[in-house]
C-alpha cells in the first residue's frame, strides 16, 4: 500500500489511526424482532419513544444513543469537542432537537443514508488532525418519520413494490478518540455524486448501487488493495436489488466482491417473516449494524478489517415530483482491529 | 492570544493559515437591484437561470458560481480534492444536482443559513490538516425555492410581517488552498444548537440572535480578544430585529460590538425601496456578501481582520407545525488579509 495521508484520487490513509472508544445502538420494535436483535444495546417497544410525534421520537432515540455511547466510554458531553451528525428529515430536525441539550459544537451533515460514513470520515479527520481529542459521530432514521417525509401517510396503508426497502428505526453513535483502543479507523474514501439516471424512488437500491460500485472501485485503486484484503466489504442499504447491480457493475470492472460483500439492509430484517421486501434502509440501518454486530465482531477479533460503505439516495419529494433522477453517493471508512 | 490549535472551549487557531485563492458570487435580479450590486460577479435577470423550476435554477446558479471560482483561481474541477457545500432545501437537492457534473468528492452540509461558515470551517480544517491542497466551500439559497419549502406558494401573494426577512437568491463559492494568497482563514469557532424558545418562523432574526451572541461571546473568550480586535464582526442574516437582540444580549455580558458589527442581511437590500422588511436571509445572503463586498475590502486592505458569523435558524415545516421551537446555530470564521 502507498504511504502518506492523501492517497490516490479520493482517499486518505491515516498514519496514526483514530480509535473507536465506544459505540451504541438503539432501535425500534421491528428491528428488535429481526435477526440482529441480540446485537443492539436497547430495543424500544414504543416507536415514538414516549414522545408526541415520530420526529420527536427520533430525536429522543438519537439523544439516548449518544448518551449511551458517552456512558460506555466513561465520558461526559463536556469532554467531547465536536459532534458530527445527521438524519434523513428535511433540515435535519431529528438531529437538531436530539443533540440540543448536549451543548456540543455541531457540524450538521446530510449524506442521505451515507451519513454514518460521512460523519465517521469527518470525525476521524478531525481527531487525526489534532483538532479534537474526542468527537462523536452519529446518525439516525425513523420509519414513521421517513415515510411521512418521502412517501405516503402510514394511514393510507399503501402497497409497496418488492424493490422497496423499509426505513430502519434506529440510531448509532460512535466515540472517536486519539486515546488507544482495540478498534480503529485507518483510512477513508470520500464519494462523489453518481447518477445513472434511475428515477424510481421505490427502488433505491438501483439508485445507490452505482455510487457504491464507484466508491469501492476507487477505494481499491487508491489503497492498491483487492477485495480479499477485507474480511467484509459492507454496504449500507442496497438491499436485494441493489446488491445484484453492485456485484454486476464491479464484475464488469474485473472485481469480484461476492465472497466478502455484506449489505446491512439484508441483515437487519427477515424479509420473508417481516415483510420488508428488498431489505432495510435509512441512515440508521448501517449505523446500528456497525455499532452492534460489526463492532462486536471486530472487538472479538472474528473479523480483522472491513470497508464500511454506506450509500445515500439523493432525492427529496420536490426533486422527485419535478421529474429529477435519484443520484447516489457513498462514503467509505476502513475499520480495523488489533485484537 | 493563546498559542496552539485547540483554543478555549470551541475554537481552533491555525498555526499555518489557509488561503482563500478566489471567491465568486452570482445573484438573482432583486439582489442585482440592491446596494451591493457592484460587488457581485454576475447578476442573472432570469430567476430560474434558464431552467424549468426554482430548484433547478438554484442548482444551475451554484454550478456556475463554483465554475467561476475555479476559473478565477485558474483551476479545473479535477484539481480540487473536496467540496463542502449545502443549501436550505430538504435533502440538499440544490447542492446535489448543482455539483453532480463537477465529480468532486462531496461532504454535504446542513447548517441552515450558517452553512457558509460551516463549509469554510471544515474546508479550512481539511486544508490545514494536509488532507487536501485545494478544496471548495460553497452555499446557495433561492427566494422562490425557499418560500415554497418553508412558507406559502408565491401565487398566494401572502402578506409578510415586518419582522420577516427575504431569502436571497444567490450563491457564493470559495477556493481554499495551502498556496499563498493575500486573504486567509486563521481560526474558527464552531457553534452549538442554541434555543431560547422562540417559535415564530417569520421572525428568524429573534430565533438566531441568541446563537450569534453565544458564538461571538465564546469566540472572544477563546481567542482572548475584544470586539475592537476586528474591523468587522459580520453576522449573516439577523436583520433589523435580530441585530438589536444580538447587541442587547452581548451588552448584558459587558460586550459592546456596536462599533464593528455588520449584518449581511441589512446590507444586501434597500429595505424601504425594495420592500424587504427586516432584511435579507438564506445561506446565499452571507455567502455572496462575503464573496463580493467583504473579500473586495480584504483584498484592498481596507479592512484587515473580520469575524464572519453566519447564523442558521433550525426549523422545518414539520418541526414548526408540530409546535417545536426554532433553535439557532452559528459558525465563526476569522478571515484576515496581508495587504
């Protein structure tokens, strides 16, 4: 592998790693019924988290997740210099109201469902650069809030095509630090907006797969690595449809990731039992799968190195209704363990 | 002043400055009729910028502004390692479709009308940290798109209270570089979400003033400076109402900024002639005022050091209609000249 900070076209390789001191995940009831239920820190049966609306519920969930991550790292909010966070709602209201009481300087981010990767990337750059000893990276999504934002009122009970995904009600938070830990971020690859002209907002896997393929291809070039150099290459929420497109696009470039690829959206629900169709989605999907299952596997040494590549579908109801395409973006983070 | 990178609670002081190689501003017809008309690079009479919708028009405006900033710096898009950008629309669609063709790795940001400060902060951190030789920081807003997003269809011709502001149709872009230039970023102060419980989305000055006061107070503490150490302390779009509150809040802390304070929202329109009530607002307001008027004054040496503090009102129609308050956030950037 090349040495140095800036490598290739789109990547950074950190000469000093940035450590993940703790991670936390909180999910709603449906996620708590799914195959990953034993990996989450907390499953809340009330999807409004005791609040009056889904949006306030999402804020409460995010706040509790950040607090839990702080508790695990034996830190107070005042010990944290920056918070990098975002969600799917217009103008990031889940984040705004969720983090307000923490009084931590905030960089609000929007990368659609790639936000967890964007937050970890900027958070790691910030710690590595000596700008902070400790930062938090967090992301959240909520099924009720997202359906209201992007699709139809839940009360309509509208039918969903088999290509559609189910927005995860969940939030993940990570404490990044210069202090030594077992699990660490050693590099990042930052994505561009990639548009293949897909216009179907109920087939987001197809919208995002080209961005994932572009990012993974560039990452392997920049780091001069092969897929086998990773125990897992983890996409966020491509689902069944997007996974197929991703593998085909990379195969066309002579790259076979099939042996190491995992998609968080295909892990979080039992698509037959839980009627979730193509899989899970949302910022929370990759955030809670990384904070739970993957961090557990890294901490135990079961896996040694992963490329985490959450992808985002860049649309709003305005852009969609005005006939625009749904471009995608992906952000890659290399996470390794010393165990 | 204290030495070192992390200073005080919320600030960074850059030991090596980050240079602003070029800046560009493009505005719509109303801004082109205002007092700052001679400071903008381009005034476009067609507010849809030749496109079919305001949103697409905003994207086109942003794209042209970034291209212009690149041209002025004699750079191509491929020379730029990262783009830090955002707008006011839900899910950042103006940015997404505006920057797509540039194919520059993107960090999408949402800080409401503070986004220009957020983008310059992260951009400067990135260059200073050696993560990039050159980055772009950009922000945009559009009156038509913002009214549709946040308020009423323009066709209603609804009445606006005197406390309301007029969203600027404009975009600003800055090329930040490690290469020597006359104007430079020497420090930043990053804001927290500040909520004083104001609920009136047509009085955004009142919503944002506490965040500006909090940021300016903390900045002066962190840097051990007084208001007089700046030729100008520049807020983004507090307008007439917000300015009064800001000055009062700081006066209560024993700080008098009245001699050096300037609000971009109060400069960009002639509120009597142009019927804009409390002033201009939107990400574009502070972005084009900095890229034009203020950069001109810095380049000529007329002013030597400013604190640029754009503020954002953190609301969406969902949060507002669900009865939530409108919190604010502000991000501070110290810009100096060697001329």
